[in-house]
């Protein structure tokens, strides 16, 4: 029989406690009448009276941890075996050692139906989608941290997380009302364990590198292609005699960046109180020079048991962050001609050649000029207080009040420009220039946001004759939000402000010298009040029922339309508990479940949208005075109300072969109707805001897992896959209406997926004038131009030939996870990927000046038969810059997301010292990616719902290498 290391042994009714060592042994001071309590996750707890024994042999009975697992279900918890909805759980230990400041990033590839697109920018939050996009407004999930509703969780240290539960179906999220329609991620933070005093430290240190560069031409390639372009335009070759450099601007603005993540926690428990304290520090340098993000977090959790029936407590988290933006355009570094040297002297940089001088700046001059000239920072405090009273053994009242306060501010400075050296061209002399009209300026901004929430719940739990288990919850909640902010900038027309952060304030500008500036402010407020009830019933652990009802009122809508009632029903059948299933070998557990729900949605809707607002309109002159008129900002629909999400979920869960195999299958169908949309009616200049349209998401999810052990070897492997089909069923019934993004490249209209790519389809390159004349073509088409498909077969190419080209949102998402351990050594591998989406390389569409070329243009058409993909080098031929699939790339990729190797040092090393456990590990993230994307990363930007999937030189997602330690004291 295996020994259990790390089991908690405590003396009942006292603070005396210890843990078993690697051999399963322990020692503790206790009297003959004392009762020892032994607990370990995955085993049934035991209570043993000491008596006259000095040596005890205690056997713990194993339980099926997966079946007894508890998940967050909204205003409570529930055994996973009793669930009737689709909820996936990720334990905190799976993400604690990942090198991400935002813990949501570490969920990538772990949960079926969860799409995560990361950004490599320091401090940036990932874009998250649960089961696709269900609205044209906002499809971000709701984050619930120990009951508090949040839009982001940038104040949480990953090491403080106990578990994260992803609630995906309407049955699971209905109890959250208007805020939860796009899915919920419920986060449970750590608290002190009963009967223990623990001190834990974790730290990781490493570096980030950009593995995949965007392939652009060097000086030789640029000269070749630019001369070719000039020849196609009928111009002479450019004079390169003064341009002898070969500058790689990408390499210059990118760097190897340092990162660190540290956390110290102290937990203590006595008979009456539990205390948990946590301190965290993280710093992430950007792989683009001069940028970084730094964060300090602190948390205190306290619980006091006043009596057996009354307990009170609270939680307070505080965070402070500051960052330094890079203030440089990555796209500018891609466009800058590589023939230009960097710098003439300390204060003089070389300008770009004449053909792009007005449009493209020296990337290093911009980088160095603006280094450290922007100082954003912020504070955030999240706190809660609760009281819980057990009125009866089966009846409990809990009241909680929450506050979330944020204060962000920024100061900025625009310094004087450098001097620039214009290299002489065509025999001309080098000329040093300086813009004498430039003056320094300063800017300031300030933002405050406040959220106050209160929850009051009454919970009834009863088991009758061991056959009937009933849990009922009823309660009410209110949430109040408000936000205010102001910003402005000021420039003195006569004086310059020194480059000193102590002076970057508006009042430093001489106000008597006619300063130039701009100022603005904003504010918003909203509130929700809701009442809810949920009943969970299980009969003989076979038949499960979950019913929820919630009524919400929202200040965002007109008084007569503020209230709505929503609800859900979930049914479960545990087939493995049936008598007829007892003889089915190998299958230990099987459950079939069905859920249906209806939820309101107000996410992304402006406050007081039922009011028209005002905006400036035409001006008129009366005498010597000019007057500006005002008009309605929008025309609201008097019947405006929330969007309504209806969904169905059918699931099957199986555990087999002594619970070594686990499988879960989900089929879902979710429809959002009455979508809140702004549009221009025919002949109108003022937008109309109304409930229009319907969007459907249908999909499947599969999760498979296997775990086993033999001797000292343990391993587990899991895989997940999800498919989502998104369709806009209607958008503006009886109205010829589209929502356009990226100048019409993205279209949202009836019958297609939301924000799909719409344009021409390339059929090749016109090789000869005869081919142009005898095949469908556009006016002014010439040999070397892109040949487009005649979609409607009318013998010509015009806008009617534009068609569906793909979706920016990946319909296929998958992840792989593998864990292996041998004694104290462990190995973790993770992979993830997507398929079926397209990425718009919009950075390649610019033709406002001759720019550096990406290397695919080395294969440009030069004559008949030379290329049937790459058009001629001639930026005057507008037909080649029309949006088509020439600018789209397949977004499919597979990535080795994580490789982690760890070693748990034997406890014998530390003897009787205060060190109880120690682990060292090495982690590599984003180690290798297989993709056909030519940008820095295949993780396309999907933050914009109607204009997504665009790569305009997006911030690189780097590979990260870290070394870390975990200590327990």
C-alpha cells in the first residue's frame, strides 16, 4: 500500500497540526483523550482517538477525486457529478508556474470551447471568447472572483488562484443575469487551510525572444525591387550612391527581454480564525525596446468563526502597476528603407530617402526620442466583507458587500525632434535639417472607476432518507458602476518644457503666452438590481434537476423596458447508477445531461442609450457672430431593450477502466436575438439605435483524458477539440443593411458569419494583353495585374464579383496536454492550435509611398510566365490593391505551448530545518509554432467583432524561457 506524503494531521479543537513526510510519517503532541484528524485530497478524512497508543498506523480510503470535485456554479458550489450544465475546471497548480502576468493567458489550449488570443505586449490582457461570438457589441466573458463581478482580473497574482471554472452553457450562467450572456469564468482564490501554518515562496526569472520575424528585403533586395518598380513606371533607376547601409530595422527595435514573477504567501489557522496573506511582484520587459510593465499586488483574507453557527470575514486586494510604452510603430520599422544608416552623431539621425521621407520616419530616432516620455500607472483596490449565519443545520444566510475601486493616471511629454541628415541624391549635398516650428508639449490624463456590489442569499440543503438531496438558493443582488475621466495636452508657443518628468504638468506651460491645447472629459454610470432562485435536486444520485430563475432591472434602458425575467432548466441522468448498468464492465461512470436557458445581454451597450444625446451640427453666421447648432446624436427606439440569448446544451460524460479514461462530449446551439445595433436609415444622417438581428452559434466539444501509474511512474494525457459555426441569421429585417469593418474588407450581414472577409477572389495574374482582352477584367487592367474570378459570370469584373473569403474567427480549436512524473521529477507538455480562419495582412496593402518590400515580392511578375501569384511592382495600379484573398493568409497553426521540467528535492536534504518542500523547474513557452502566417504570430487580433483578424504588424508573441523555484516553509 502506497504511503501518503503531505497529508494534514491536526489535533481536533486546537491549532496543533503537522504534515506527513515523504515516508508518510509524522509526529505531533497530543494527549490520550485527543482526537487526531487526518485529511488528504482524494481520500476520505479519518478521525482517530489517540488513547494509549504512541505509534499509529492509519489507512485512508481513496475516493474518486474527479467525481467528488466541487465547482463554482454561481452563488454557491456543486459536486461535479451533479452538474447538468457544461462547466470545465482548471486547478490553480496548473497555471501557477506559467510565465504569464495574466492567468487567463495560461488557459489557452486547456478548455474545449474557449478561444484565447494572446498579445505579447507587456501587461496586455488576452482576448477571450466562450463558444464563439454572440453579439456585434461585446462578447467578452464575465469574470467572477470569489463572488465579485469584474471585467478584467489584472489585480490577481496567478499563484493566489485555487481554481478557475469556465461556465459555458446558458443553464450554468443564467443565474448571473444580464452580465453573463457571453460566458463566465469563475475564479476561486486561495484561503488558509484549517489546522495549518504555511509559508510559500515561488519565483521565476527568465527572458523573452521573438522567434519569427517578418521577412523583408535587405538593402540588395530593396534596390533590386525598387529599380524594377521605377522601370515599370517608366522612370530611371534611383541614385543609391549615398545609400550604402544595410540596416535591419526590425533587429534594431527588437530585443531579448527580461521577465520575473514572484509571490510570497503566509497562511495560518487556529480554532477560531484563518488568515491568508499574499505579496506578489512581477516585471515584464517588452521585446520591443524601451517598453515594460511592472506590477505589485497584495492580498489579505481573514475569516473569524464567532460560533459554530456564525462566521464573518473579508478579503482585501490591492495592486499598483506602472508601464513604459514603446511609443514606436512596428509597421514603421517594416516600411523603412534598409539602405539608410541609423545615426550621424548623438543628436542627428539620418532621414529616409526622398521617395518616403514625408511618410516614414527613422524608427530608431522615433524610439529614442520618445523613450520614457509616457508615464501611465494605476492603483486598484478590491475588497469584500461577509457575514454568514447557519440559522438551522440545513438553512444558511449569507450577506456580502463588495467594492472595486480603480485610479489610473498618465503624464506624457513630446520632446523636440532630433536633427536629421538628408543624404544627397543625384549629386546633391548632404543637408542637416531641423524643424524650428516644433515646440514641446505635455499631456495629462486621469481616470477613476468604481463598482459597488451586494449579494444576499439564503441557502437550504437537505438530504432525505439518503435518496433525495435538495439544495435551494434564493437571493438578491445589486451592482453599481460609475466611471469618470479627463485628459488634455498643452503646447507653449514660445517656450520649451525641459525633458524632466517633474515638470510634465499642464500648469508648467506659460498660460499668458497663448498656449495651444486640447481637453476632454467623460463619464458614465449604470446599475443592475436582480433577484434569483435556483433549485438542485438529485434522486438516488441517478436523476438530476437544476432549475434557475432570475429577474433583472438595468438602468441602461428606458424605465418601461428595464425589467426582464430569465431562467434555465437542466436535467441529468446518471446511467451508471441504474441497476441495468451494474453488469456493464469497464465503465465506472456515465451521465447524460440536457440544459436549456434564456438570458438577457447588455454587454457593450452604452449607458442611457434610450436618451438621444446631442452633438454639434451646422454653423450659421448672424452679424459678426458664428453660432453652432446641435442635433440629436442618435435616434433611440422607444422600445429598446436588452438582447436575448437562448441556448441548448446536450452532454455526455464517461469514466472507464477504473476511472483511468475520461471523456466528455457536448453539443450546443445558442441564438442571440434582438441584437442592439446602430445604423443609418435611408436618407438619414443621424444613426438609429434599435434591436435588430439574430446570431446563432452551433458547435461540438470533445475532451478526452487518460491517466495511469505503474510503480513510481505516473502519467496523464488529455486532448480537447471544439468546432463552432457562427451565422448571422438576420441583421435589420426588411432593411438593406450591412456592418462594415476595415473599409469593407469585413462585412456583417444576413446569411454569413459575423465580420467575415468579403472581397475579390484571385484567379491568377494576367500574362498578356490578349488574355486581358479575352477574359473578364476590370477597366484599365494590364498584363501583370491580379486576375479576379468572375463570380457572377457576367463577363466583367466589378464589385458584384466580391464574395465570401473566410472568417477571422477560428472555427476549429484544439489542445493537447501531457504530464509525466517519476519520483521527484516531473515533465509537462502542452500544445494548442486553431484551424479554419483567415488573417488579413493589412500591413501589405499600403501604397501611399514606396515602402520596403516583404520578400514574397521578390517573385513579382516581370513578364509572361514569370508569376501567377505575385502582381507587377507598380503602386500606381489600383486594381492590385483592391481587397482580395491575395492579402489573406491561412490562420491555421499548431504550437508547442509549454515544456516544463521540474524536480522536487527530497525532504531528507533539509532534515529538521524550517524548509518543508522545495522544487526547481525550467519552463519554455511558445517554443515552436507551425504556421503559414507571415506575421510575427498566427494569433490574429479578434478583439474587434466586426473588424477582426487583422495583422498590421501586431505586437510579437515571444518565446519565453524561465527558471523557477518553489519553497514551502
